C-alpha cells in the first residue's frame, strides 16, 4: 500500500492551503546585522535565511586577486539545526554546488569591474529550511549586496515553479520539492528581462516547461516588488531618524 502524500486536492488546493499559482508568505528585512557591510533576512514560508556581505576588500590570499575585476566569493551553508535531522556542520557537496550556482546567478548583476584586485564575500546561512532555499538565498543575497552599497545593474530575484499531482505549481515547499514530479528554479533580473539561472529536476513536456517558466517569472516579479519595498523601508527609517535628530 502506497504512503504517498497527496499534494493537490480535487479543488486545486495544495498541501499547505495555497492555490496553484500562489507564493508562500514572504517577509524581507534589510540591514539586520550591524557587524557586516550589508545584510538581509528572508522568511519565505518556513524558510528562514540570513545573508551577510563584506567588501569590496583586499583579497586574501593575494594570488587569487584579478587585475581587471573583483572576485565574488559565496558560501551557502545550512545550519545543523535547519532540518529535522541534525545536519553535519561541514559543507556538503550540495552546499558547494549551490554556492557556485548562486555566485554565478549574482555575478551578472554586479559591476565587478569597478573594483579590480578586491573580493566581495557573501555568506548565506540557512537557519530553517522548507524547500526552495536556493531561490530564497539568491533573493536575500541580492538585497544584502544592495545594502552593502555594491553597485548593481539590477536586483536578482529567484523563484521556482514545478509540477505536483499533474498540476503546475508556484514556489514549491519541501514536501512538493521531494514528492512532486518536477522543479524548475530560475533567477531573474527584471529590468533586463534576463534569466541568469535556469535549472530543472524531473520531467515536463515542452509546453509544460514553457508554462512553468512563465509561472516562475510571475513569482519573481511579485518578489521583486517586495525586494524594492524592503530597501525603501530601510532608507525611509534612516531618513526619519535623521529628521528627528535635526529637530532635536
């Protein structure tokens, strides 16, 4: 007898109560760490992720420096308590691969050529994981880079679409990621209409693949709006603090 979880019911409602094209609840904050040059925090469903940025700064070891641009170094790490069964604190192969994928998704957005011989160090710490941490990590890392004052062509935003119980769905949670038929994470620079990361796991028809891309892009556009609101909220708060100090 199969114990497979039913992910979408007969009314098109998903296991967590969402509609097929609905994002998980999203919370974004900018400037949450005083010791980093830039930082941000995201809650996307049950995901809780911090990102911190240092630099541009002198590269160590020096022989890694490039004469014509800065290097972006990215570490994606899942805390031992981020998943149900304690995870080893040592970097896993998956974490190394995701660090590379996230770095390559962010590099096109950064004016690295303005800082030759330096490094920009990005740390993404997953405190609690519930599927889609690669996409949430890119979204929050982009905000941390902006908070650090790193010149950027655009924010990078990421979201996944996929397929579960025969339905195309947006923003997969952990159960949908593990039990569903397909997962298509993308990262996107909206101002340039440019996809900077596209991966796929599972099987889709060509038509389903096209529809999944469009669904994920719609999710990206909504998250992009929230990214910009989070940045504005930080600087409005600073503006109000300065105004109060002037009045005093």
